């Protein structure tokens, strides 16, 4: 008989994103968790890279914010969820912002589109003046 | 300010990135290398990134900028030791690093730079992306 498992959060932590050094801490902390939870090296590298991109966006475009990381469990399956929030100017055209190469700040324009590809789930909530929240999840 | 050391071997410059590369440190390296290439008339730059656990779009762009500046100053750049997981991730991120010559390790990278300096063909190196 099939049982439907509930998604539970087994671990959670909030990190500030206010300076360049915070970006380094975000990368290190995500890496530590992933290695403790035995994600594969390739998964670790993809997730830390996505975290670096999204944390930099919160800092550079959003004027700073925070990352909440949570370890998820659904039955025996584990995942990591990273939620980046800022109270910056927000994004008027999300479809445009997700396009590879689109940047309003002289960047590479790969942070949003790239993180979406690197993670299993990607959600963005943003509107002008209301800040931005990007939530990404990757399952083991 | 903290700086990444640049070693000189003959007409080549060698950099090993061993720290957590925060953005200003990467930009400082770009500036320092440009100055050293010009001052010494260096013919080649080798950047060992085997200790780098990730290359995101900012670091990728900095490496590409260094290679572009070096080329204008008549020097070749080779990036060596990229971890396979980093290479896979970079491609998925959408950065194929065109214009950056890569080699598997320091020896092959040095060999390429020496041959490039004498007008050779760079045997023994591989392109990460064309
Ligand atoms: N947190 C954010 N707040 C406001 N705007 C953002 C945020 N994240 C991304 N953007 C907008 O989306 C664009 C694309 O982002 P991204 O793909 O990361 O490229 P880049 O950061 O190189 O510009 C940015 O240039 C910016 O205009
Ligand atoms: Mg970005």
C-alpha cells in the first residue's frame, strides 16, 4: 500500500547577505551542509554555484537581504531549499530577467536563468517596489 | 588589502588561487596581473584554479577579462586544473568561457605557454570550449 509522506523541515538556518564576505560565508555554509548531508560532489557544486549567483543578486540588485536554508525530508528523500529575500527595487519584467544574457547592471545575465537550470525547482516572487524572493530547491 | 601572490618564471607569470575568492580580491588580481604583464613584458599567464570549488558567473567573467587584457598586452593566458564538477556546472550555468585556453594541469599549461611564446601550436592542451 502506498503512503503519502509529508514534507518536513529537519534543519534550518538564516544567513545575512550584506557584504561580499557574506557571499563567501553563504557559499561555505551551504557547502558544509551539503557535504554533511552527503550530497554528491556534482550536486554540491551546482547548488553552491546557484547560491552564489542568487546571493550576489540579493546584494547587488536588491541592496542586501538574507538567505534561509532548510533541509527537507519527504519520507526517505532529502532535499535542500534556499530562499533569498531582499527589500530592494524588485523586478518589473521577470520573464525578461530570466533570459540568458539579460542584465541591467553590466553583469553576465546568467544568474537567474543559470540557477534555474542548476536546481530542481525555482520560484521567483517580485514586483517593483516590493522586493524580491527567489526560492530554489534541489532533491538528492 | 589582501592580495593573491603572482610568481614569475622567466617570461611567464604564475598564479595559484588558494583562498575563497571574494569579488574585490578577484578584481585586484585582474589589476595586478595587468600591471605585471605590462611591466615585465610577460609572454604568458598561467592561472591554477584546482583549489577553486566553484566558478560562478562573476569569477568566470573575471577569468575571461584577464585573458582578454593579457591578449591585448601580447600575452597568452591558460587556466589549469578546473575540477570536473566545476566544468559541468559552468556549462549548465551558461558560461562556456570562449576565448579561454584551458589545460588539465600546470605542466601541460606551462608547455602550452612556452610553445605559444615561440610561435608553436600549443600541443598537449585542450580547449574547454571552442
Ligand atoms: N534580487 C533582485 N532585485 C532586483 N533585480 C534583480 C534581482 N535579481 C535579478 N534582478 C534583475 O534581473 C537581471 C538578471 O539577473 P541575473 O540573471 O542574475 O544577471 P546579472 O546579475 O548578471 O545582471 C539583473 O540585471 C536585474 O535587473
Ligand atoms: Mg546575477
